[in-house]
DNA sequence: AGTTATATCTAAATCCTTTTAAATTTCTCT
DNA sequence: AGAGAAATTTAAAAGGATTTAGATATAACT
C-alpha cells in the first residue's frame, strides 16, 4: 500500500496538484480558489489518509518545524523539566523538539551547534551552553538560525536569553541566613565555575556578606568538581570544620551539592556538627520536604524558563520579535 | 553569504555534481572514481564549509537520521535517564533524537504516533505507551516504520520491546520482606493499573505472598491515582492502619508513591507506626541514601533500557534485525 | 458580438540531493 | 592504427512538495 501523494490526489479529485496544495495549506482564498472547490477538496482529502511528505515540504519551504534543544545533561531534572515545558509549547504550535545532551563536553557541543545552526536542519536552537566565552557562537555562519540561550549565558555576547536571577536569589538567601542569626557561612561552589550561573551565585553570596557586614573570607568558599561531588564535599567539610570551628551555616550552590552535603553530615564523623549547621541551597528539591533537617532554599521558576524560551523562539521564527530579547526571571526563598 | 551547494562545488572543482556527491558519501570506490580524483575532491571540499542539505538528502534517500522517542513524561528522571542514554547511542551513530511527552494523555499519544509512524519524518520510534491495548498501534499503515516499545508493553501485540522484569523484581523484594520477618504487607499500587509494569508488579506481590504462605487479602492493596498521589497515600495509610493494626510493612510500587509515603509517615498522626513499618519500593532513588529510614528497594537497570532499545532500533533500521526482538532486563534488590 | 477585466485554475519551475543510465576517456591487444 | 574492453566521469531523472507565471473560463461593458 503505497503512500499517497499529491499526484494521486490530483488524479482522484480531478484538480491540479497546485490547487490541492493551495487548499490544503489554507491558502485557498489567498489564491482565489472558489469556496465550492475548496470544500470539495477538503472533504475528499479528509477521507484519504494523505499527509504531505515532510522532506519535500521542508526542502521547498526551508522550514522544518523542528526546534533544537542543547543542554548539559538531559537526565538532570532541572533540564528535563525545561525540556518538557518547551516540548509542550512547541507541540501546541505544530513544532517538534530535538533534544541533545552535551554531557558538559565542549567538543560535543561544538558538533551539535555546527549541525543545528549551520546545517539548517532546525528552525531554531535553544541552548544552555557549557562554553566559557562566545567566540564559537559568534560566527557569521551561525547567524542565520535563531538562537535563544537559557539558564547560562555568555559574557559580552549579544543574543536572546531567558535566565533566572542567580545573583539576586543568592543575595537574598544568604541575607536570610544572616538575619536568621548565622555569623559564619561557608559556600560550596561548583566547577567549572566560569558558568554564568555559578559566578552570579558566588557574587551574590559575597555581596550579601558585605551588605550584612560579615567578614569576607575566601577560605570559606570551596570548589566542588562536578564529577566528584561526594568526595569533594566530604573533604571540603572536613577542612572547613577543622579550620573554622565556629562555622554555623553552609550554602550549597546547587541541588547536587546539597544532596551530597546532607549525606556527608549524616556520617558519624560529623554528627557533632550536624545539629549546629544551618543549610541553604540554591534550588529547591522535593528531598527537602522529606528529611528532618530544615533546609532553606531558593526556588527557581524552572517551568517558566522553558515556557518563556519556547514562546520567544516561536516569536523569533515568526518574525514577530526582531530585537534581541533578554528575560531575567526572579526566584523565591523557601523557608523551613 | 549564500549556503554552498553541490552546484557551486561542481563549478569550483571542475567535477560534476554526481562525482562530488559520490566521493563525499564515501562511495568513490564503489563507483570507480580514481583515487587521485577522490583525494582532490575531499581536500578541496574540506576547505569549503559545505554541508549537504538535509531535506534534499532525506527526500531522495528516504532516510531522516531521526529517531523519535515518546514517553509519558520526559521530566520524570526515569524517562529522562533513558532519553539521555538513547541520545548518546544515537549521536555516536549520526542519528538525532526527537523527544515527545504524552503527559499520560492518550489523545496526544495518538497524534504523536500518527505523526511519527505515518508521516515518515523519522526512521524509527521508541515508545513507552500509555495505551491499554494494541488496537491503535496494530494498524497496517504504521507497519512501515520500525517500532520498539520500552518499559511498558501491550498484551498480545507482537513487536520489539525492551522492558525490565517487573514480575520477578516484585516477587523478589516481597519475598525479601517476608524473610526479614514481615507477616502482613500492604501494597500501594498506582492507577492506571492496566499498565503492564504495574500489573506485573502487583502479580509479583501476590505470588510472593502465596509462595511464602502468607494470607492474601485484597484489602491490603490500595490504588493511588497518579494525579493525587500525596492525598491518596495519606488516605490509604489511614485506612490500612485502622483496619490492620498488625500491618508491619508497606510496599510502594514506584518511587513517587514511596516518596509520598515517607512524607506521610513523618506526620504526627503516624508517628507511632513509623518505627514499626518496614518500607519497600520498586525503584531505587538517591533519596533512600539520605534519609534515616531504611528502605529496601528494587533497582532497575534504567541506563540499560535506553542503551538496549537504541541499539536494537539501529539494528532494525540497518536491516540487521528482522525478527521481533524481546528483551527483559533483570533487577536487583538493594537492602539497607 | 467583441473587447476587456475578473475569477479560477494549471503547467512548469524550483528546492538540492542521490542514483541510474549513458557518455567519454584510457588501456590492451592484434 | 584501430577495435574492443575497462576505467572514469557526467547528464539527466527522480524524490514530492510549493510557488510563479501563465492559461482558461466567466463576467462586464461598450
């Protein structure tokens, strides 16, 4: 049973391929096809399991109705939640989502961007980049395809983006800790620390200390490598507590670190401290609702990132948004 | 700066489009292009930022190098982990992944399947279906496109699938509870319960009771609706404990239910029981490593599902696998 | 009726590859 | 040198839609 094509419809209906194509694409009026003919065609085709060949259509029109999404790790609930919301918006508008994980690997990201932005397989690309600077993205041959950055952005690169207010959220939660009585707050940061999100959070932390007149001490900021979180957190805490017995709060810059921190503090080695330390985390996860330990957290509007980014992308594709659009979503502190 | 195409290369290199296309596709030898010419072409093109138009290629060859993935909820870590592994395998082989979430909505699943299986936009579809029976999938017009089911399968539908041994895992963990001394074990199931995964887990639970000579009692099996998990679990526990004061273990059929259960048991209302109840869960999540409560769980080889399904899909696409392939992966009990 | 304007419809070009079938060049051998 | 075989290369067709430019039918007007 061969696939039907316009040629077949033309024979069966007695109208030209041209006319049928016009009607099927809703351009009947525009091209002056009579109402009678239009309904005749639509009725006849409705019976007939015909769908236009996507490739032929894309070849001719240059539109694929695909949007690409590039993130560091699609299995990370943060990104998969964004993906879900993007997919939802796109589906409503007849678009499909192509998802790729870079696994924090710059080489893979390059290949993916190359493929998506240069090979015109997609109508637009939404990306959370692992890159440090914009030189790669800032090439003329990439400028043809609409681009929206999410979550992370590149310094000095003028493009569309939807991010959250990492600086503000961080400032707020650390200030909250201070008001709650904390005097010495450690910060467990993550490398690669050049990511805009991390940088902003660290700056928020520092500025909160300044504003609240606490002593700044770089020894209180520890780097946790994203590939060895558990071990690094444990070492960091051991060091911190040895050097700063008066430590009274720890601020984890993301949920993975907070999770590792909670695990660490349950060990016998730390049992004397566990009760005394307040814990804060940038990112709010279900776990915090289940454990006894009270964790104060910054909740990010994750769904909103996806929704905003995809709507923005569609506007750009449709030519409704010509200037670069920059969206910064605000966060909320969750006390417990 | 216009996109380069074969025509341009032809003019610049002084060879025909045909020859260049052949060489670029690695078919130089096959078509008897001289070694000298081949290297000349390859060298010249390497300088020139040319990539073939995907749509023209797909139109001519009928291959899109896209594989579709349809799951109930891409933001669910279970599925997003599968997605990540699928994407990884596909990327290595030059394929891309198109991801769609049905949101447990049959209508959306129909539209997606229609689009993917009937509109030949993708070379194959991997799906975790929300459907109850196979009548929709079992249509001749869908048979053209390779199909691999994952996680959930449809009764009596002869197709490729990669699933885990839900029955066996369930049997094992419940037997484990019994050996550990439990005499009365409740089961928190989830609706829609016709999903093959759920059905198998319930059957494993029942058979474990029989094998271990415990009394079966349908009153111990509670249905939790997937859209009101927290409330349903709380009600279920209230009922169970009222009617069965000697209850000594609760078996949650998935991680969401276990999470809700843990939250519920922390409430004052249940504090007298919390210590006495053993908890088991089908699915192993990081949370269980962080909380004090010892949860025994069934760990599923989630990554393996994705890897197996995508490798199988590629084999089918490449014609290496003609018979239907059925893979059942086994689980592991994690004690704590 | 004959011409012009208007409403409908269609043939052919186009998008850019890959592949088939055929043409050309080179080589081998008498 | 010339015929036939082998080695290279290319012109043209095909894939299936959309769109341009043009054709035909109908209406309107003198």
